[in-house]
C-alpha cells in the first residue's frame, strides 16, 4: 500500500510555531485594543496562516534558514487571503529580498530591529515614568553582598564592583537610571554592524576585569560600600 510523503520535523515545528504565534496575536489584540500588535521574532513560514488565524499584525523575520516543504506551501496557498492581515518586517536588505522572493504577495518592509527613527524613541516623560521590574534592586544588593562575604566565589572583582556602581547610581538619582549620565556611556548601536569604538572598549573591559593569574597571591581592588 502506497504511503504519502513523511512529514519532516521542521514542518511540524513550523506549524506549531504558527499556531502559537496566532494565539499570541489574538491575545495581544484583545489586550492592546486599538494599538498595533507585532511579533518580534516570527517564524520563517506560514505568514498568511498566522494572519488569517491571529488577525492583523506585523511580523519581524530575522533570517531565512529553511524553505517551506510541499505541505507547508499547500497550507500557505489555502490561507493566502490572510496576506492582507500581515506585514513582514526585515532587519536587513538581504532578508527583505529573500522574503520578497519566497512570499511575493505578502507586504514586506525593511526596518532595522533596533530603533532607527528618532520619532519612535520614548519621550523624556515616558522614560521618567518607566518602572523598574520588581526585585532588580534587591538582586543587585544580594549579588554585591554575597560576592563580598564569600558566599559567591569569583576570580574577578567585576561582579561586586559593577553591582555597586549601579546601586550607587540609583541612590544618586532617586532609584532611577539617568540615561543622560556620562558615566554610563549610553550610545546608539546597530544590529547590522559593529560600532567603530567597540574593539577598543572591549579590550579595555577585558584588561580591567581579567582575573589575576594567581588570585591566591594577589588581592583585588578595594570596593566601596553603596551609599546608605
């Protein structure tokens, strides 16, 4: 008796991911109301199926490693009218070209994953209102204390020192991070290229925090206590 083609594991994974994304989009649309919904790391296939089942949304597709097998292509064809419900977002020109070739009838735009449009950046009011995740400060304090009292063993003073720096910063800024503080050196970066300053800074970080060759015979730097 003739048997049909076996279903490859990645087909099953792609279908399961599509159904999961569709369910997440439906939940997101219900909770977000009139706000748009975006899948930040979408699967490589079944875009129209996700749109048909989940509803209107944007989909970030970061790379294309596999192509749809006959079963997935068939499912994509019978759900093709869901193409009006999705917009594909590609972080690079190459990914956009791949998507346009594989899914020519699905709208696709090139848009870096990192925020590139100044209009998309959060305002000063939004930044100041941004809450801390509950427990972060307690985690930092525990990391600092356990590193100093020997509960956590480490060959480098980086963990307690960096934890203290952030705790001290919070004490000086009413429990919030001041993104304009020059000591923090926040700078714009891109996912598509390495910043020109990174090699020098990375070398400095390694040289500063490299554990000593014989940490039993060398004492680490003195680390101050956080402000009370």
